[in-house]
């Protein structure tokens, strides 16, 4: 998108995608809605400095991830009970009867949670994830590998023990 920003088009094109991403990252639908709103506000303010070195989607996802990280670092958020953080994760997903995997992903440290969400839920490749998170492709690959190992340990009897 050259020149002027069409905010309505950005919201229509990426709104649901960003809301899903933020909900998965934060585990809280209301917090995710706030994060998406803040993402668009920051994007509007920063639009003149957008150089187009990546896609608009990648740029918006990076802003959203940074907002989610800041939200998770906030003192209020750290005091929030883990169960409350998972409320709303499966909201609007009636077909999801077992949230074991979602809970295991939410329990990962943020750096591993981010790559898992971007890879498996957002279906981005390592190169796009690297751009979004400001990492090298090898760092993304390593984080995915470590995240899988952590998940394997947590899901041992649930999935990995099944034949």
C-alpha cells in the first residue's frame, strides 16, 4: 500500500487474523482485543515511517507481538491467575473439547510460545517468523525445536504415549 494508509482496509483484511494471534499469545480474549486496537493505533502513528521492507501483514504482526510481550510483562498481568489467563482461549471454538494442547502452549515461556503460535497457528515459515521477531532463521529453528521438546515432555501421556 503506497502513499496513504487505508485503515479500514487493514482492519478488514487483518483484523480477525490479529485477534486470533493476540488471543493465542495472551490467552485472554479481552486483552487480545485491547492489543489489536493498540496495534492499529501504533500502526497509524508509525505509517509514515513504514518503508515496505516487509509485507504489511508481517509489519502488523510484529507490532502485535511486541504489544503482547509488553502486556505479559506488566505488573498487573503477572499477578493474574493462570486459569484466568486461559479463559477465552477457546471462546468461540465450540469444536475444541480438549484444551490440553492449548494449555501446554500457553505454559511455554513467551519466546517459545511466540514461535509455536506463529508456526503452527498462523502457518508462517521460519523466514517470516524471523522477520516478525527480529531473529535469525536459525534462532527460530532452534526455538521451535526446544519448544517441541518442552511440549513433548508436557504432553507425554496425552499424545506421545498414544499409539
